[in-house]
């Protein structure tokens, strides 16, 4: 049963990676076409790092669960990584708010 959950979460992380890639392409295009705000590239690079951190951490824990269920039978690393992932996404949301507020000005 736990393997079914891990496979479902892995499928979700693959879909998340596809959405992540398309969003990163959008951010890159927005940063390259932006002539009025020169600091946007720095924010885009930080956003990319946060998104990649969230995806890699999720996939690594899922791979651990699928390879060896006895390594973490209570899924404690999963909860730890979810906390790290939420921290990264909250930081990303603050960063995107900053980007959009500068873009609206």
C-alpha cells in the first residue's frame, strides 16, 4: 500500500516538474524581454533555485521510499522534506510578489 502512495507521489512530482519547466521558461522570457528593470534576472535565478530545490528534494525522498521501505518506515524524511519544500514555495511566492509588484509599476 505504501508503494502505491509513493508511486502516486512520484507521478505528482513528475507533473510538478513539467509545470516547473514551463514556468521557468516563462520567467526566462520575461527576464530577457524586460528592459525597464535590470535586477529581474537576479530574482529569476533565485526563483529557479528554489523551484529546483523543491523538486529534487521531493524526488529524492520518493526514490528512497521506493528503493527501500525499511529505511524510513514511518516516512519521517517525507514530512521533513515537505516542510523544506513548503518553506521554499513560500519564499518563492514572496519573490514572485516582489517581481509582479515591480512589473506593475
